[in-house]
C-alpha cells in the first residue's frame, strides 16, 4: 500500500505545481481512506490495495491539477487541508 501511495503522491505533485509533495501526500491519503471507508460503510467487500490505487489514480488524472482549489466543508478534511 505504501508503494502505491508514494507513486500517487509523486504523480499528483508533478501534475499540480501549486501543491507541495507533503500536501500531495495528504490528498492521496485522504482520497484513499475516504474511498475505503465509504466502501466499507456501504457494505462492500474489500477488494485490494491495487483496486483502491487504480481508483485514486483515476481521480488524480481527472482532478489533480485542480485539487488545490478545493475547499471542504467537512471539518475533518478542512482542518487537514488548511495546514
């Protein structure tokens, strides 16, 4: 899992010059954990780290250059993204 997170962090940081590598890693970890938590709450079986990595990669490909513009109303995410 850590290898996937590292690769996705490098990809996101490379796509978005507004984002530091530390901020990119925070985003990757948030997207990863949010997807896994939402899937579990919905009652889906855990698929694999590869499956989650593929989904997060798709999100980064689609929205990575715009993620620095995101302002969350969710207090959990807002606190992490304001740092």
